[in-house]
C-alpha cells in the first residue's frame, strides 16, 4: 500500500503533528503510524499499579525496567520515558509553563548557545492552540505575553505560596498545568500526588485527549514495530525499515515524520547514514535541586494540585551570559516535619536550571541493532554558576516567609524526565539538523519532531513547546 505519511511514535510530538495534518488533509490520504510499544489502556495501568507494592511502575531509566532499550554510559544519569502508546504522556506530571521570549534568542540576548530559528511571536498562536487542546489550567497574569487566557482557571495556591505571590506578583504564579482545576473535558484534579498515573484521568494524556485521531479511517496504527532506519535516494527518504515480530519490513511513503524521543530520533538518523554535523550531539536536560524550608509558625496547607506554583524570580533577571536561569516549583505532595506541633510548618521547593547543551554529550551507534548509546558526560559550569547564585541569594529570595531553616540539596536529581537535543533546529544546515519548520535540512520529505530539535533548553518544562512546534510544522507544510 502507498502511504502519504508514515509517522514514527504516538507521543506528544507525533500526535500533535498528526492532529494538524489530518485537519488539513483530504479524505483520501493514507497514514501509517509505527509504535514500538503496545497500547496499554489507562484502566489496565491503574490495575497493575494497584497490584504492585507502593504502586510502582516500570518506566525506562538507563535501560532498566523494560529491557535493554539503550546503553547508558553514565549510570548516575537516568533517562526516563515510556515506550508504549502515548509515550511520555503516560508518565508526565502535566506541567506546562510557556518558554519566555528570551529563551528563543539566547545568543543574541546573552551571547551563549545559539538562537532558535523560530521566535516567541511565531509560536505564540500555537501555544494557545495547544493549551486549548490540553485544556490547561492557569492564571490570568503571567510573566510571558499571552494573546488568549488559559482555558481553565488556575489551581489554588498553598498558604506559603500566597505569601510569596504577595511579594513577587506575576513572577510567582499558580503553575500552568494539564491537570484540570474544574470538571470539563476531564475530571477535576484529586490532589492525590500520583500524577505520573492520574487515578481520576484529570491529567491530559494522548489516550484521553487525542485518542480519536488514531481511530480516524485515514490512519492505520501498527504496534510493536521498532523503526531502525530510513532508506534514501538523491537526498530524499524513500522508505522506512522496521522490525515486526523479529522480522524486518519496509514501507514507502511520500512524507515521513520521526517522533520518538531525543535518544531514538538521533539513533534512527545515524543508522540511516545522516551526516549532519549536529546529529546525535548536544544531548541535554534541565538540572533540578530540591529544597525544604522550615517555617516559623506558618502552617503550609491548601493548594489544589501536586505542584502549586512556578516562580520566575531567578529566570530573566539573572545574568544569563554567565549563569543558568532557574524556574522554581512549589511541591504539594506528602512531606511533614518530625517535630510535634510543626507537622505542616514546611515548604518543599524545587529549583530547576537550564543548561547550555554540550557537544560532548551524545547519542551514538552501538554494535547492537536498534540499541543506541547515550553518552552523557556532565552538565556545564553554567549550571554550577546558577546554583552558586541560588545559594548566595536564597535567604533574600525566601525572606517574605517566616523562615526557621533552609535545607538545600547539594546534589542534583538524577533526572527531570526530559530528553532533549540531538537533532537541533537551525537556520544554517552547518549548525543543525532541521529548519524552523522541523524539516530535515537535507532530506526535505522528513520531519523530525519533539524535544530533540531544541537548540537550547530552558528552565521550563518542554512538553507544551514541543507540542506547539508540531502543530506549527504541520500547519505550515500541509
């Protein structure tokens, strides 16, 4: 069968691309979607978690949990994802702040990294569209410009959050999130702090939010099909090669979309003979540090979701030419003080830093078919400088609160569950892999989708932006 589009993966990047493609295409187009995993219904995931001690689920991290999907050369650095229908929508927390306008022009504004070929004003309408599809809950005032309000009202802040917001205004806001604050397209958030597997389906997932596009008669989905490589002729993709039940198969199409994660996007391109200078390079993600703030006679209660607020006080108002910007998360899961009568006199924060992607952090081929190597050396001194600035200023930053003591982690978390870089976008083919419309600089009938195309990373969560980019790419090309 001849296909108009073959799409790899069913996560955020592929699904938002497919949604827009179908909206703009005729009734007779034929689409094949190749998903390496299975379709596991949300109900079945809940049943499995209920039967597992502490409700633990086996997401992939460093090649563990679901087989040796990749080789991790840094066992202190985890890479978390879910290789099944819906991808990381099955295990994300639903955090959806926008990027700031300056995030797209780091080289011009601060002299570090490279500029994105797309700028905030160009992606802003697609932010609005993505927020509507995900039915985002968010505040009326934000530190970034918005042409449309959020679809749902903001979640409630905790008592300590309200103190900080009184001082910092729209630099400290209720976190924009794909966790419903009211009953609407989905159920209302139950604030049970198990967002990785939302028990009431309040959080947006591909299954509950975009599942219908995979039932479109124009779309065929094949499960347990791992894409290995593309075959090319005269700078054009001719076919995709994948395994199905241990056998290799080949499918031809007019257009291809590669929407795995940053490890596997790069691996497929490398395995296809892609010689772009940036392919497989600049593997990166944010770096997070937890902090516990002991409060003096302030009971930190309330808040209507697992992460109640985002603080932008260390974002654009630090010298980003020298140090990483930071977004602050106020967490509202289960944490208590041990002293009698002070159980809730505590605030849990997470300081999440951007990094300048490092050329030595790479994805490369191994001697095993279909198994890439993630070779991540370390984050940069840029992050360390941001962390040192945080330590120097944390007392002043939290001075609106009645602080008794502050305990800031010295070691970062092993993962923020984001996999970014490796096929970055650029104006110049010598600097990147894809253009601003996510088309491969060389193979013009190939779209590379997802966080792998980010030229730089920001403190903010990437899912909203990568989904908006997929809408933008499909809208501009079909």
